[in-house]
C-alpha cells in the first residue's frame, strides 16, 4: 500500500478567527465566536454578498487578532459552497494576497489547512491563511429552495451553518501543531438522498479513519478527540457503526462539529449543523481553545464533504463524498 | 514587497494526456489530441456526465501513456467549471487516489500544476496528477442558456472548450521542468459583461505578469513563449495594451490557448476558446510537444480565470479574475 499520511515538523495554526450569524450566536458556543451578526446580513443586500462579507470579516479579524497585515500572509487557500465559490472570490478580492481557490464542499476547512501546512512545511511559504465559509440562506436557495417557500425539512436534513473562519498557518509552536495530514479519496456508497448528507459522507469518513489507524498503527485511545466536520446526528451514528463493523471503537473520543454547534432541544436543527463554515468555526472557537487551556493535546479533525450538485441529484446520481484528516497536537 | 515567486528544483511534468470533443478535433490541433469523441457525449447520457466521463478518460489515458497504475499517483488535484465541481468529483471517484478539489475557474489547470509542483518539491508526494476539464454544452446551459434556445452570441463571447487534460508531476527531468510558480491575486477592474470575460481576465494576467517581471528581473525576450489560458482575441489585445502602458512589450512572445485552439475563419468561435479545458489541452497537446522537439525551451504559462457565477452577475457585481503563472523550462 502506498503511504497516505503526510507528516509535518514544526508547523502550527498560530491564530484563528470565527464569524457567525444569529442561530450560531444563540447556540451553546455563542459567546466563543469572535464576531456575531444577529441579522445574518453582515451589512450586505443579498445573502450571497453577506457570505462574502462574512469571509472578509473573518480574514480581517484574523489579521487583527494576530497583529498581522496583509503583507504578512504569503498566500491564502479559500473556498465555500456557493456556485463557482463566489463567497470566497468576492469576499477576499480586496486583499493583496495570492489566492488559491478550493472546492471540497464541507471538507474545505480541513483541505485548506492541509494545503497551507504542506506549503509552509515544504518551505514555499512562511505563513498561509485558510479561509472558509457557508451561509444558511445562500445555501438553502441554491441547493434546495428559498426559505420563503416554507418547504418541510426531512428529519435527517442538516442546517447549513452561517459562519466563516480564518486560520493562520506558519512555522513554530502556535495554538496547535499540525503534525499529520491524510487527504481523503472520493467515496460513493449509493446514497442519493440529498436530505441525508450525513449518511452519504459517513462512508468517506470511515474510509479515511480506517486507513489512518491502519497506517499509523495508533488506536482511538491515543487521542483526546476524534472530530468530524458535519456528519450530524445521523452521519455520526452511521460512522460509528461502520467503524464498529471493522472492529474500531471510537465512541469515547468521537464528536461532530455539526452536533456541537446547536442545542438539539432548544434549537431544533434536525440532524445538526453542516457546511464549510461548520467545522471551521467550531475548530476555531471551541477546539483550538481546548488546546489553549490544555484540555486536549492530541486530536484528529476530519473535514467531511458531500461532493454533489443540485444537477447531479436531479440526474439521479448518488452522492460522492470525501473526508480529509488532519492531526493536531499541543 | 513580499516575494511572490516560488522556485522549484528538479520538478517536472513527466507525462500528459488530452481528450477533446468535436469542435476541438476539427480545429488546427485536432490530430495532436490523444482522444477525440465526435459526439461530445463520451458515452454518457447528459452533458454533465459527459464531462465526468471525459476527465476519467483523460486520467486513464495519462496512466496508459506513462505506463503507470493508480497506485503510482500519490494525490490528484482536480477541478472544472460545473457547480460544485461535479465534473471532477464524479469523474475521478473510481480511482483510489487522494483527491484535492480546486476551483480557480479557467485558471484551474495552472493552479493544479502549481500545487502539484509544491507538494512534490516539498517532499510530501512522489508523483501528483493534475486533472481539469470543461464541456461546452454543460457550461452553456449552466452559465447562459441551453443551446437549443438559439440565443445570439456577442462578438466578444468565447466558446467553452470541450476538453480534459491530465498531467503527471514528479521529480526528475520530464517533458518540461516546472521551475517557478507565481499564484495570482484576485483582481477586479469593473468589467461586468459576462460575454466579455477576456476583458475581465486581462487585468489579472497583467497584474501577475508585471509582478513576475519586476521580481524576476527578467524580460519578455528571455522567453520563447508567454502564453495565457483563455483571454481570447479580445482579452489578449487588452492584456498587450495594459502591459504596453506599463512599458512591457510581449507581442513577439505572446499567444493564447483560446486563440490557438480553433480556426478563426473556418470555425467561427467569436473571441476564441475558453474554459478549464482550454489551457489544459493546449498545454498538453501543443506546448509540451514543442518542448519535446526542442522548439521552445523557456515558457511562461498563465492560467486565467473569471471567478464570477451567474448569481453574482445577476446581482450586478463586476467580475473578479485571477491569473496563476508557472514557468516551464526544457
């Protein structure tokens, strides 16, 4: 078997920033985010422009928190869920920073961190930024229908997080070191229900985790946390079952950003949060803080992405997914 | 000023493959492409699926030409123009190769080559594949309207190339060495006419070229060819004018893949070819062959991408663009 784990020495996430909308602000980690807009509009006149404004804000807050200027960022890796990733291209065009556009669906935060780490580790750049976002109202009308239509949501449906996060990745001992990365393969196991993306993505997460534990010869108990981006309640359960069938028990370490971001009782978001912004803001506002106060020291973070489009669903295709893994250590 | 040129030692494009549709097969380089499908369908039942089939074919032909198997490719960088980049995710999901999804609009070929070179040069991977595509009929109905509607095309409109190309990037002296890369910044100069993407992208190409010549202290006469991806007749002229205004004359070395791929008299494609596949198939089938027969030894290749979406145009936004540069040497 070819080696899939890429190891890094002395690369870390040195700073991060999170920006969210109303529902996230009212959730259990509401106070932890750096910036909240209770109108979800971020000063813009359309939801699509609001997403761009949110990315811009996340990058500005990152620079501010890290006491950096544009000039200090050698390159940015960015992406979102909008068609042609316009959330990112419009959101970041005001900054004079070389731009790499990514599309990994909801796995984009992990993908951007992984590529940032590769470029810094390889000596090509001193410091990169990874910026991702999603916006509930922009996503609803693009993928499903405008919320004004009042369409009923399926119990397995997830709620796209309105949020953006930006991370600075550079050499040194930052908030958390990125010590390993394992990019995922595209996996499709026949799920064609676009209202059950957790189930479509779980096999990809299982594929990456099984390959990781096999190659690393580590076990789940070596980690304080094993966290997926947005499998939600449904997908998380499927993941644990798929792994259990292969003899791997992760339930003690396992959690999911889509499960954590909303209060299931008080805020009914069905199967949990999702979107490029979901894993990004939870990593920034919650897990990196757990690293900072030394509550966790060793974590696997899996970005999970469902790589379909409304057209591919209409044409009857099943949903391919990808899960990109990074290992964070204190 | 921060250093923007990234240099590589001993990294090269070792093999490539190109797959095209009918109009490209009937163009001036028709015989040079590795595979042609005169139906544009590539055995699929929809144009979107045809694009995926084309990417799959390009990757298969690459493996075949280079005498490689999937296992020999450590990672692939892929992208296309379809919403959520489903051309790539569906096209490449059958291969057990770690997958990085990119979105750089028509600049994706250069972006994928540049990131492949960084990962190989940094020692993270032995060999990467860069795969990109576009399909005229999938693009028309997504960006504009189905061709069955018979909408009249503007004189400055370009014709999306039906084509996919795959490149293998690894250490050693391959067909052409990738010696430098300069990722572009997102540039928007007020063009909001989606039928004139050449003019929208030309300022981004000018921005990258001016920065490159300033930082490298080289001049256009140091190169045998300076080639943009798909500025077409309109954008190419704008680029040369923008550079001339800054005292840089590239007209002797300059060409554009979108200008080269169709015969302007015999095939009326208005302002020329465009799309992720345009620069990719012309680089594979034309420029890499010029390297092979030693007709050129030193080339700047600029992927040019217009980073708008139909929604952003409908909302009255101008078109941001990006131009990623790689330097190829014999």
